[in-house]
């Protein structure tokens, strides 16, 4: 749920200016928490480089978790069209950025999304926006993959939906095992992509897997 802010420089859960004007208060309670965290880390929140950091972090976190205030219906409304085409539609290499719910560190990569129309198609940009609805939340990659697939199924009632995510996780790269070149691939297949090997293979060929 979107929070109320004292600043007028917001649009719902999105901050339109992530840097903030001098003296601006965006979310006083949230900013106090970030100030306390800086002190806990041994920093001085009053030094020049950190004076506006609580404001910036509050705005950034609201933007990065703005998917909580969005739904599939919000994204696809008036962008689903009746068409007789039955050929596969694939949008690949959709950039996404999300936050790992275990450490609140970023993971990022590309989403590849395909579907087989069942009398309806969706505006191509809406597929990318659908990815962002679920990516801009605290996530695990496995859940993110299935949510994108199930969201598109719900929007289109398609014969089939396929989603493959390839991502790098900074919680593995910056800490823990510190494997900077590791990546994770997850997939979700629905309808014909799940039941028909030929359809699934065609999709995989399209995305170069």
C-alpha cells in the first residue's frame, strides 16, 4: 500500500524526483529509520555527503517497491485487443531489476516472455510493464517468474505462456559465496508450452536457449 508523504513531488508510490529539493521532507518516519541505520553503521548523518541520504533512500526504496501499489489489471487495461492470430508472440531481453527479500540486495537481468494467442493480443510494451509490476517488490526469482506467467495467463486466457528469467544476484556476488560470474535461470511454462515439447522448443530457440 502506498504511504502518504509530506512532499508533493510524488505520484502514488513513485517518486518523480529521486534526489529531492533542499529542505524537502518526503517521509519523516522512514527518513528517521534510515538516519538511525547510518548511525548504527558508525556514520555521521550530519556530514555533507549524507545530509540528504535518508531522503534519497526513502524515495529510492519507494520506487523500487512500487509494484505493491500496482496490479495486472492496472497495467493491461485498454491494451488487450481481439485478434484472430494464433502464432507465437515473443518479447525477449526485457531488462528488470528487483530486490532479494532475504537481504534486500538487488538482483537483475533479462526476462523472455512468449504466449500463444487465444483470440486476444496485448500491447507489447505492456508485457514489459507487467514484468515491472512484480519485479518492483521484495522478491525471489522463482516467485517472480511464476507471477509474470500467471499474470499474463489471467490477462489473456492464452493457449500458452512461457517465461524465462536470467539474473545475477548481488547477494551471491557481494557477500556470502562471492561468486561474481554466477547467474540463475528460472522458467515457468503454462498451457501448450508445458504440454507440447515442440512449442516449448520453438520458444527456447527464439530466445537463444
